[in-house]
C-alpha cells in the first residue's frame, strides 16, 4: 500500500505559506518542498525541480522514466 501524499497548492504565492513549506523540507523524513521554476510549463523542468528538491544532481539527468511505464505513450 502506498503512503498518503499531501499536496499543498499556493496559487497566491503567500510568503507565510512559502516559509512554512521551506521550513518543513526534510527529504530524509520524506518531506520535500518543490518550488517549480518560474515561467516554465515543461515536464522536463518539473522533473529537474523534483530531483533538485531531493538533493539529486539534476543537471546530469538526460532521461526520466515514469512508472508504471505502460501508461507512457509509445515513442517508437
């Protein structure tokens, strides 16, 4: 069974919420705060932002595969 995931959306970009979310960032405890790159809508940037939030070297990533792969479009 997958653990529950909480997603907090802050469309108003409230500074109090942002500070609280950044203070809660603790990947070792399973808490990440993801701040999407401003002005982007690309999945590539979102994937890099997720990796950065996890402390991974996103600049070295060339391919991101989502699971389950049977849900991905066929790109042959």
